[in-house]
C-alpha cells in the first residue's frame, strides 16, 4: 500500500498559479491546497509542470502538459514528443512561445519507479533514513556546463547560468528538447518526491533533509516543507507530490 500526498500554492502576491500538478486522480492548478493524503495499492502516476514565468501564457502551457499526462502520458515521456505539435496547435497562434517544464514519476505495485523530466522541475529519491538524492537532471545552462566539465557543481555562478537550456515551448521549431529518464526500485520506508523549482530554489538541500527528518507522518513532513517555503516573502509557485512506501 502506497501513501500519497501533495500540496500546491501560488507564489507570494500572485493571483494565479502557473504550476500544474497531477496527484494521480486529477489535475490541480489552484492558489492553495494544503497537504492532502491518500492511499492506494495500485500503480501510482504523479507529475508536475512549471509554467515558465516570462512566457506569454505560462499557466496554459503547464495545464496542457498535466492534462496530457493524465490522459495518455507514459513513464518515459514519449508523449511529450508525440504531442508537441498539438501543444503548438493549441497555443502558438495566440500565445507563441508559452513554455513549461515537466517532471513525472510512475511507480508500479512492485516498487519499480520510472521518472522523466524536461527543464528544472525535479525528482528526488528519499531514503528510509531521510537522505535526499536528486535523480532527475536539471536542463539548465549550468548543468550542461558541469556535464561538459566546463563548470563546477560546488561553485556559485551568476544567475544567467541557471537559465533553462531545455523546456517545452509552443514553437513548432523548438522540438529538439531533451528528455531525461531513469528508474530505480522503491524500498520499504523510502519515498519519491517530485516538485517544481518553487521548492528547491527556496530551500537548500540540507534544509530539505532537516525538515523531512523532523516529523514522523507524511502529511506533517510536507506541511513543514510548505510552511518553510511560505515564510520566504518572495517565494515562487510551489507544487509537490510524494509517494511513500511505508515500512
């Protein structure tokens, strides 16, 4: 039996959430959902999409991809390529250049977890003792430079280096985006967490682990994360979904 939980909130002072989230049953795109918990013994499908804030209709871009995933998304993200033309058909004429990131996790009943992402929405594997490991790949300028050996992961760089190198864009010519995929097996006591950058940009890695480890129940863990993000007066939209395999 899996435990599932999610929360979602719009950024500080914003009247609209540019994130979208699929919690396994429905697409969510609201200003605030405090943590909600459910259980299932079936295959779990979770996803988030972060509308790129400086694109024309970011909220529509993220919503398109969440609805597409809910309807026909596969674990390896092949549908992202299949439907890119439909995405452009829907948005490019009126909202050319609208863009979104994407991340998903599909967890089968035996614990096999397959993830994919485009952009900087992330997937974390959380061990039974509370250690967080990022298993997705940030498609940013800096991440590409690190991969090429031209930058260091332990060094701070100017903000421009954190710009997206790949995302899903309503432009017929922007069909060369990269899709990262991998898989692992979820063991008893472990969790997989997917999130938009409103979480990992607001809270450093050690803070994420400390907040997670300070509470016992899954809802309390997520509410601690949500409240910590909200304390930042300039916090961004934030969407988080978790699947936990209890011990």
